[in-house]
C-alpha cells in the first residue's frame, strides 16, 4: 500500500478518482458476469450507452431518472457533512409523496400553481418529519441513526400500503372488484410542466438544479450551514464555540429527509400523477432513496458536483434497462450490476475515509497534543 | 564513546546522514528551499526556526512522510531512496511526533508490538516483545513497565514508549519534533538523561524546540531555518541563548516583558467551593474557591493533571459542576450552556487547541470567527457576511503574524505554531471581560511568545480579568499578579507574586505546605 502514497498529490488525486475507479471496477465485474452468461459485454455496454444517451428521448429519460436522485443527494450532502448518516431516503420519499398526493386529491378547487406549491411544501415537510424523528432519537437518546432510519423506511412502506389499500384508495378501484392499491389520478392542471414534449422531462429537473445552488449557499454562505459543517467536523470545538451539537444533528437529518420527501412529491407530480404500490418501497421510489446516497458520494458530497453525478447514475439506470432488453440478460443481472456499483462506490468512500485517517495518523501535526479521555458530548449536553 | 560499529540495540550506526539541496513546495509556500542539513552519530543537532520556518516539513521529508521536489538524502555517504516511513524505518531512522500514536486501552508491550512482524507468524509473541522492551529500557535507562496500560501513564511516560518503539524498530537516528512542549520540567530533565545516554551509545539525534535554554543545554550543534532557507549551522558551545534568539528572528528579542503598574478592580470571576468530576471518574476539582479581579492576572501553577483542565472547563460550561457556584460579573453562570457563557464575553484558550479550539478542515478565515460566527458583522439574518469575515481574517493574520498562504487555506495545512496563533488571535481579539488561557505560549516561537505575553498584559491593562494556566514557571512569574497552586484538585495556596519563590511554589506543587515542612 505504501507505494501508492508516492506523494501527497498523487494520494489526493487517487482519493478524488476513487468513485470513478469503483464504478469501472463494478462494470468490469459486470462484464465478466455477462461473459459467463454468454453475452458479449461490448454489445451489452453499447446498448447501455445507447439507452442512456442514444436519442433525445433516451437522454430525457436519463434526466427524469436523475431528478429524484439529485434531490435525495442534496439532502445527503447536508446530513453527511454534519456527520449524520441518513439511510432513510426511501421512507422519507414515501411520506413526502403521500402528503403531497393528499394535498392534490383534496384541494381540487384551487389553481394548479398553488396546489403544486403546497404539495411540494407538504412533501418537503413530510420528509422533514420522517428524517427529524431519527435525528431526535440520535441527538437525545443516542439511538444509532443508521438503524433508526432503516426502520423508519419499513414503517413508511407499511403506512403507504395501508393508506393505498384503505383510506386513500381510488374510489373507482374501491367500487370495482379489482381493488388495485392506488390513489385516484391527480387533475391534469396539477401536473408539473413538461419541458420537452413528447419526452417525459418535467419541471422537477429545474427545481432540483435550482435547489442544488441553494444547498450550496446553505452550506457555505449561511450560519446554519457553517454550524452543520462545524458539528460534522469537530463536535468538541463546536460545543466550545457555543453551538448546540445535538440540535444541529437533528437539523441536518431533518433537512436531509426534507429533500428526500420533496423527491417523492416531485415523482408523483412530475411522473406518476398518482401513487401506486406493489407492496415494496422501491416499487414507488425506484430505490432513489438509496441511489441518491451513491450519487452524493459520487459528487464528493458537494451539491453542485452532485448534478453530474446524478445524471451519470441516472444514465446507468436507464441504460441498464435498455441493455436488458437488447441483449436479453436476466433482470437479476441488472439489479446485481446496479448493486455492485452501489457497494463499490460506498466502499470506496469508506476506503477514502480510512486513507485520510491513515494519512493523518502518520502525518499528525506536531503540536497536536496527546488525547485525553473522550467526553460523551451528546450525553453531557442531554444531561445538563 | 565506544568505537564498535554497532549500537547497544544491535543495530549498525548511521555515522552520517546528509540532506542535500532539499526543496519542497506546498500550494503558495516554499517550505524548504534548497536546504542542506546533516547529522552525525553521537551528536544532538538542534533545528531552530520561527513558526512556519519549515522544521517539521524537513523532518517529515527525512522520515518519508513528504516527498521532496528536489534534493537527495545520503546515509554514510551513499544516496538512499526514502518514499515512505517503512523505508526510513528500515534505514534506521525514527521519529517521535508530538502527538503520540498509542492505543490507550492496550499495554506498553502491545503498543510496541503493533504493526511488527511476529516471530510466531500471525500470533504476536508478547513475552518476547516484553523481554526486549525490558532489555532496551535497561540499556537506555528508560524506566517502563511493559504490562502497564497506556491510559494509566503520564505524558512523559507515553513519550518514552514512543522512544522505545523507535529503538525496537532499530532506530539509529532519532528525530524529536518538539518533544519537550508537553513535558513538565522534571520530565524534560528525564528526557535529557535518556538523550545523553543515546548519544553516548552512538545514536544521532535531531532536536526541535522553541526553548533556547534546552537547546543550549542538550545540543552539540544548532542549525537555523528561516522562511524555508537554511541560515547556517554552528556548534552550540560558540553561542548563547541571546545569540540564538537574535540569529533566529533576525532582530533583538527581549525576554522579560514590561508588566507596568495596573490598579486591580472589582471581582470579575468568582468560584465558590466548586466541585466537578474529571474524564477518568476521579474527582477533578474538590472544592475550589477563587476570586479574579479586573486588571489582574491570576497564575495557576501546578503539575498538569491536577485539575487545571477541569477548572477551565467548569468555568466555561464545558464540564458539569457538581456543587458550588461560579459567578461572572455578579451573575451566576454555574452550569449554563457554553453558548450562554461565551455570550458574556468569556474567552477560553484551551490547552488542546487542535481538538477543542479549532476545526482542522475549516479555512483560516472560518476558524477565526468560530466564536462570533452567528453575530453581526459576520452574520446578518442567518447569512454569513463573507466580506467582513475576510476583512477580520486579514486583520488578525497581520496583527498576529500568522504565516499562511491565504485566509482560504485549511487550518490543518498551517505549521503547528501558526495553528495555535489562530486560536490566540480569535480569543484575545474579541475584547473579552475574562480570559482563561491554558498554556498560551506552548508551541510558539520566541517572537510569537513575546507578542502573546504582551497581548495578555495589554488586556490586563484594559481591565480584563485573566486566569493563566501554565506549567512554565518562568511564564507564571513573568505575567502573574497572584499565583494559585493546584494540587490534586484543590488550591494549596494563593501567593502574591512578590512573595513567591520557585522553591516555595515547587513545594506547594508537590502538595507540601512550606510551613509544615
Ligand atoms: N501539508 C501541508 N500542506 C500545505 N502546506 C503545508 C503543509 N505542511 C506544512 N505546510 C506549510 O509549510 C510551511 C512550513 O511548515 P512547518 O510545519 O514545516 O513549520 P515548522 O517550522 O515546523 O513550524 P512550527 O514551529 O510552527 O511547528 C508552513 O508555511 C506551512 O503552512
Ligand atoms: Mg512544526
């Protein structure tokens, strides 16, 4: 390993490129699997490329896929910078979508722009609540947020299944014997505008890109962002600086959830126009709640870099579908390929953190003083 | 000096080590500029220079942590390639960082064995390691129990583990980067005994320190770096402390700041029978009562670990007070949130500044507003005012002569002393009502030390109440109006400076009342 540490610069460059290497590695393993299945990987990846960028419709589909990824990724940028891990994007998307749908189905008298605005805010709010609860549990009861956010996902799915089968079911379905678990369709006036008909590219993409800019401003131009980053980097010094560490942990997770919730709302108003469930979370989210994490890591937890990262990842998802159709590989392989990329990119992030720690361990500043027993900051705060 | 070619550790000597034309650039800084430096077996070679002169950088290059852009390294006349610490360790070079890389929950032997190939394959043979540690400890006079747990040991003892670790790995040449900054005076003496033994046995040592009396005492030769350039090398016998100071800074340096006469005012900070715990569950403060007046510097003397840290944290709200009362300007602040206490203009320069007082991955400018980031002029309606933040950074960088390529540089990329200056600049410049300064000049060069002391005296003149926690008795005497001695969490006595002597303080610090002795 030491040879790779040839120089500081080299080492940093390697860090920056790790996610790219990870993706390539995943694709190479995918190629081996394709070979084993008797498929020419070059044909397969050509189909993938074609599916993602081959036509304006293909590219539009890529952007449609990228939109919820980017929204979730923006939230992830906030929470990970605050050193809070949010694995609950799926659940937060669902709750956001449910609230937004409810708004659309109940305020049919109001003008479209107003309903859309309220619905988006409702989605934002729903996700915030769903993210805020684990944040609160972490900050004040020391509950691990990775576990609690995953559990909140499970609860959200059950809630969705219950609501779509019962209270929120499309009255038409309730009357008919079919009983498909779905809500009624939103009014046409409530749809997010299409940007490039006949493609499905919708106004949500614009919302996401604008928000990327706003999240950048939030993180680096506001007191709130300063505090979230401070808490994420050094909770001791943050406490010393008069920042209430617990509060900003909750806020980071809450904001993160809010963006995922908005992603859910945008999916309903921009793509599906109703909620429908196949019983699983990914049936609605397309796993954007997880994939958004990968996109954010891919973008170096930077909101602006998350834009190309999300597009790339969206392309991978859309292209993989086409690949499946053209070269006739089992859909399990596509899921596996997708999973490989996720696992590799997430591991590369862990590796990057380790390398950073290692570098620090060897190159510790001279004037850094020996550690004393670590205080449990959160406990101290909760206790006082 | 024995003339066999082997060291007592069995390792062959490095008769001479030479660094030639070493150049290292960082973004915006030329940290080493064609530097020549050499060390011989049997000598202590001091490396001096102001904060940011490039001492640590040069030594990290020698140890393989950084790679020079130009230059070569020769051992016993032959060029060698050092591209990682593994290489340098194999070549017989060891380095003691000021931050020890020990695992507190492991024993001494386990720490030494960490990362070593074992004679028993994957299993570590701790008995063998322990025996070797005892042998090495005997040879070099390092008292150390291999089965002791690291967390039980003092800073000085932990440093000894690091030395043993280096010797165990066969270090013939040892780099000590500011080893004395965290040691008590007694521990410094003990370190010097070890260092003398090592040179007698044929090791070569590089010694970095900002304390010139140490350099004069222990070193054979001294080299001075200024702005990345090697100014020159001289035998220590031909220099004095004052020479060295002038040579290093390039101007006359005074050693005793002028205290002036200040009338002390009302009581600013009052502690009444304050009790609190410590990190290890032992009683941190066992009922401390103190009054600190406006325009007064109260020195807190004592061996570190006797409640100094707890005292500072209890007052600043970072540690829970179990009983007793803390009053700031007449208002009770016991167990208020740190935010509320900071709001009342209480400044705190923590001892562990890197961990408690700044954020390494924030820029210099961001670190300089850590305390006031949420208030005008740095923040309006929740938005940061970048213009004012930047102006503040420019002003403080200039005033405190912080050496940094820009205010946008990450704090972690500054030299050790310059990182310290960021905290000092920020805490002193906010026109505080009370300052708690723990080891404020640790790691600073003599120019910066002088400046910080002047600043503290200036604050005193302005009527600020100051608690000065220091292990450096010279500093305590130079600045304090009264001196309180902490021993095992209690105040032994408070003496006016005029009637304090080092002997008297020394006894109090050991827990003995002179009257009773
Ligand atoms: N990793 C790094 N990245 C960028 N700049 C660096 C890095 N390490 C050191 N520098 C710069 O190199 C210069 C020399 O730093 P160095 O740490 O060698 O100083 P020093 O002589 O050890 O000072 P001190 O007495 O304060 O410890 C400084 O200007 C510092 O900012
Ligand atoms: Mg240094």
